[in-house]
């Protein structure tokens, strides 16, 4: 192996046998790991850009995946939503002529509904069905936009969809590999226009392509225009039309952009039977008062009517009934329930902030969840809140008045429990993240209504929140670097 003093190196391996795997990269005077047995590929390593290109070998799929910036898996969100699905809900869709046409004929279908109407869970049901029924030489690709993490960006959606379709191609990843080679063997990062070209190539290789894109309204606002253009390009292709299904809230920009699209609108007349089935199975677990079947049915019907076609509203109303011990409590609670989600969230938060010392920690939690640039775990936040924030003398700039106390972590977890209905803590083996329970919670917290009701005690202005997060991080780093301060 030869070494040269330049930033781009070519390393050639020649060992008799079949195609070998990639050798490891050497650092400094060290030696990279061994290549696989066989005649290994030529590996171009560009130290200045940290790009690796391979012209053959077993590592091609991994190299292409990394070249696409490792598109996030969609299976975790699908798994999460299937757990939320209630048996016997969504069956009405199988008999809807618009959905039947979409399944059998390449076309587009827009499922729209206000926040909380169960669009994402319905998407997961559709995805599960078409994945099971998908024939050979056909493919299913799907993506869930998510306001809580990196999956709110169009380019990530595009890379994820392409990676899924590429793996299902009769010649896996060949179209992507052609693009890779045309862009300097991976030295040039693909732009959206490049990826959309691959999209068309993949359509031509597959008999049928099913694409489901959920939650357009959770896409970052700066990406909405190119997202709409991309959806239009799939709805009106020159050839190789896919089966495209997308969901969103009926926001004005989507109503205008997709005014000619075939759509199904979720609402009371569509969702009430599903909500009734969901509530009927859950209400008996809420309290002893629900042991009487007739009374449980009566309460179920009241919840259905007050939910206005929103699964999210029904779930929140069930939370409200958990503290009811007797029928009198149930009737009083039902009579006083707000008419919309924002009203329910206000009720939750009023209860959580009834002790002033808690409020400063709730403010900190909201600042982190609204303005953090990455997903957080409950342990992350428990650590970040382990300062005496409620002390009137607390001051980040003074080490003596901003002492980190790990013993506070347990109490912070108790505060998280007070925010049931507003936040959710996942407990999957691969996912311990903490986030707002629903996109509508963040909408509420950033709304004028929240500002009017809680602005005097919870300050979530952008500059103040970023300053608080920065001060917390710096103070925490100083503790790690100099434990005695």
C-alpha cells in the first residue's frame, strides 16, 4: 500500500479470491483494518471532505446509505402508531369508493382533518394493509412528518422515500448508484433535483409504487412550498404515476394547492363510530363508577358528542374522568368540560401550576421542548432541571447561586407526571424520548390564548428561552470541567 502527502488517496488491495469488503481507515501513522478476503475494491478517501467512494464491493449499500446522510427509519413511528390503533376502527375506509380507487388505480388521495382526528393512526392502518398486499416488483414507501424532531424537513422525507424504494427495486440501489457515480463517486452531495430524478427512475423499474406521506402540516414552514411542488409532481407525472396518499390539516395553503385533489375529510360523521368503539373499550378502566354497563354507555356517548370527531379530544376527556370517584363527580366533570382542545390543555396546565414553585420548572420544560434542536429524553431534562430554579436568589452567572444537585432528579420526574396529557415519555427499548403529546399541544403553547392565560407566569419568548437553554448548557459544562465550582 502506498502513502502520499495529499488529501485524496487511492488505496488498492489485491488478494486472490472473490470481491472483498472495505478496509478500515488508518489514522496518523496507524494502519486501517483489514479488507475482506478476495480482490477488494478501489477505495478513494478524501480527508478534506470526509467522503468515501467505492466502485465495487460488499460495502456499497452502506456507502450509499451514508452518502444520503443516513435517512431515518420510518418503522419506529409506524410501530408507535400501530400501538395506538384500536381494533375495529378505520374499517369504514375499506368501503369508501375513493380509497378503493386509490388502491387499484395509480392516483392521488388527500385525507384531511383538523388536529386530533386520527390521521396518523389511520395512515398506519393503510400502510400496514398495503405492505401486506404489495405484490412482487411493487413497492411501498412511507414517511411521517413529525414536528418534534428532524423529520420535519422535506429533504429528509425525500431521502427516506428514495431509500425505501431503492431497496425494493428489481435491481436494488442501481438507480441510486448511477447518481452516486455521476456526482463524482460520492464527492458531491445530491440536491433535491438530483433525488427527484432518481425518483422517476425508480418508478420506471417498479410495476406499482405506493407512497404514503403523513402530516404535511408538521413539515417545517420554510419547506412547505417545495413540498407542495413535489406533491404536485407526483399527482401529475408525465408517466409512471404512483399511488400517492397524503394527509394534513386543512390549512389554507394546502386547500389552495390541492383544490382539485380527490379527498376524504375526517370529521364527526366519519369518526364518531370509531371514537365510540375506542371510548367504549377504555371507559371501563377509568373508575369503578363505569362498572355499570348502562351508565358506561351513557358516559361514552357524552364523550363522543363532546369530542367533535377528534380522537385526541376523546383521549383527553378520559384523562379528566380518572380523578372521579363517584357518579356525581363524573356528571360535574362532564358538565364543566371545555368545548375544544385548547380549553382542555388550559385545564390541564391550570391544575399543574397551582403550586407556584412548580411553575418555574414547567416553564423550563416547555422552553426545552419548544426550542431544543434535537429530541430530548426524560433523563436529559431531569438533569437540565437539577438546579434550584425556584430559589429567588438563583443566578446562572454566580456559581454559588446555581449549584447543580443530582438529588433533584427524582423530583423532576414527579413534575413530568403532572403534565400528563401535555407531554409524553416514550418507554421503548430504542426510544426514551420526551415530547409534547400531540402537535396541537405545541400549537396551544405558542398561541395567543396561552399567552393571555399563562404569559404572566410562563415566559416562552424565543430570545429568553434560547438564553435560558444556553446558560443551562454552559453551567452544566463548567460543572463537568471543574467539579468544584
